[in-house]
C-alpha cells in the first residue's frame, strides 16, 4: 500500500498530470444537454458534454475521494451517420458557462457568462454564432448595458425559453422580462416569469399517456405486462420493463397527432348535436304552434335550450383541454403509427444488456411487439458491469457518470444515450443505424 501511495505521489508531482484529459478528443464524463435540430444543412444531434479534469484521486478501503474541476464542450453530430461534425471547447465552467435556452427554426439559443458573447444563437452545424448579443441590442437600444449578468449557476433564473411562443426570454438589470423575436430580434416586455426548456426529464416510467383520455402501464414482477384500457395483456412482457420517455419537453407542434384525437372527436360530436338542436328549435318555433299547446311548446323549447347550453359548456371544456395539453409539459413518446418504446433487460445478472422494444397499440385493447433490439455494449446496471478496482480508479482519467440517460425521438429516429454512448435506432425496423462513444 505504501509503495502504491508513493508511486501515486510521484506521478502527481510530475509536470504532466497523468489524469489530465484532452477536452477536445477524450471521452466525455457526462452528457447534460441534448437536442435534435434541423436546418438547410441537415439534421444534427447537439450535445453539451462535460469533461472532468481530476486533480487528485484516492481509494482507501473502498472509500473513494476525487477532486477536480469541470470543463464543458458542445458537440454536433450528423443524425444520419453519427459522425462528429463540429466540436467547440468552452473551458472551465465557472468562467465559461454557456447555458442552452431553446431552439427556433434551426438556431440554438444560448446564454454565456462571457460578457463579450452573452445571449446569442449558434448554427447547429458550425456551432458558430449566427445571432450576436450586439445585434439584439442594436434592435433594442434600451437593452444596451442593461441585460442582466447572473452568475454561471444562476442563469436559468434570468434567461429562458417559451416553447409555446418559440421565443427566447431575457431579463434586464431591473429584473423585467422580455421575449426576443427570433427573426426581427425585437424585444417585447412581458409579465410572464422566465420559463425553462426542459432537457433532463427522467426517461423511464412504468406508466404513460397514449392520448388525452387513455393511459397505459406496466405491471407485474419479475416480468412486466401491459395494462391497457382496463385490460391486462400477458404478452408481450418485459423483464424490468419501463416505458421510454423523451428527456426533452415535447411542445405543441411535436405532439403526436393522435394524442388529441379523442378531444377533437368530442368537439365535433358536440358541435353536430348543437347544430341539430338549433335546427329543431327553429322548426319548433316556426311550424309547431298549431300542433302543440303553448305550455308544451315552451317546455320543449326550454329543454332544447338547456341541452344546447350543456353541450356548449362541454365543447368549451374539450377546447380548454386541447389548449392545456398544447401548453403542457409533455414527455410521452408516441410514434405516428401508434407505437411506444419499452426499455428492459436481457437477464437478471449484473451484466444484463439493455433491450429496446417497440410495441404497436391497436385501437381496441390489442398490443403487438413490432421489434426488439439488444444494445450489445450498453448495460442495465453500468456501475456493476464496469466496477473498477482501486488501482484502475486512481489512475484513470476523469470521473465518468455512466447513469445519465437521454432519449430523443425525431422523424423515425430514436436516439438513446446511456453509459456515455449514443445509439440511433430506426423506429420503423428496429435496426441500429449507428453507435458512438461520446
């Protein structure tokens, strides 16, 4: 043990730190932000990746200690091939934090603590600045030397993004909030609080909503089966199964068209009934007087008017529900053909691999397994499958977080990030299109 400690001390005293990582080339230690965006140059997966620079490590009797600092980088990958298109190193976080705000028409909006960069938009392919803070100030002279400058760990309190309006949100030194039009760059003052674009939602759950009226769940041990429309389906079943949800908020335009279908059908049904009753009411008033007594006629008219009022209220409720869902923070992934994704494991061992399955749901109470894909190098319990010895831990670079999970769905592509590996699956066939180490 003494020899081991001495060797470590000698290495740490060397001018070249053996634990120092190349922030541009070495593997990341964590994935914080993940977004898919499209512009005229292609479709890109843009990640904010953490690189941990260890200063010291120790392991005494299994009690591990590590100290160091974090550097960030932003990487852009071609979604069709997984190839790295561009990468920029931001540097140490406290001095160079660059927080993702949101995406508008192929532009990625950020707020940097670097005063010379500030709030800006990046091109997803080149990661170059396409909209500068200077251009925003030029469009809004009252913001000159007046944009708030929060500390690196407090940016989200003062800068954000409204996913319904598709506009970045900024604040001035007095704390007033403004929407920034992504095209004209004009600022509009608002009484709204700063809103966040969520990108770190928990990706797995035993329940989800498949439309505005219907939920589905996984139940049972050790294998889970589907509970769908008040009916338990014994097959397909999954070992330690969980529905795979989006790590990013799915806003109005990204909601599956069938999700709101039950509410739209209600609105149409209520409208037809209201029209029918209105027509009948007009007929009662014009040509029924000679067939009914005055009292009977009035009662019929009152009855129909009450029904019209009730149906109108129900229609309004359904319309409000659609508006609520459009403005809600949804994360449930439902494919255009009515499929959902389930993450499970191959077996009960510590080295069990991750399995991704697509389940096709019928309009009745049926469900079928569309495909099932095993991820060969992704473990269900990564910490157990890759537990390092004390020697390996002390002399390894960085401090990787293998448990961070991100899931994104875009145009028949499922991007699954786990164990610092990104896997792209064709959701029509289940074929793995590419896998890359991050």
